[in-house]
């Protein structure tokens, strides 16, 4: 399960926003689902269009550890995550028709 937390534009807000989102998910899911990732941008992109959309993200930090993982080196952490997402996308795109059964 991927969670989306939108309207977070100040990095300092991740300290409380991610924690609140995870707590609410756990309250609602009651152990019937597991969190695979938490993303803040995809929900905004998805809401802006009805076009088909494929989510591919590189994971930049552990949930709840944004300050520790990304804070000290925002550019390098995000660069590596974006690079890894690019590698995954390059592998995925030629195989997408087969995966989708087209």
C-alpha cells in the first residue's frame, strides 16, 4: 500500500505530517494492510489530470526519518532516489506492454 501526503511544501512539516498520516492509516487499516511507501507529490499530480498515470519513485528516506536521512544532504539524497527511479523506469518501459497484457 502506498500512502500519499499532499500539500507539504515545508520540509519541517514532515516531522509531524508523516507521523499523523501513518497513525491514521494504521487506525483505519487495523493491521489488514502494510505500508510500502509514503509519497508527498504523486497525489498532487494525480489530482491535476485524469490521464493514465504510472507512479515510479525512488525512495529518498525512511518514513519518519526525513530530517536524519534527507535534511543534511537534500540534493544528494534526492539525486540518488531520482537516479534509482530512472533506472527502474528504463527497465520497466520496454516491458510495460507485456506486464499490462497488451
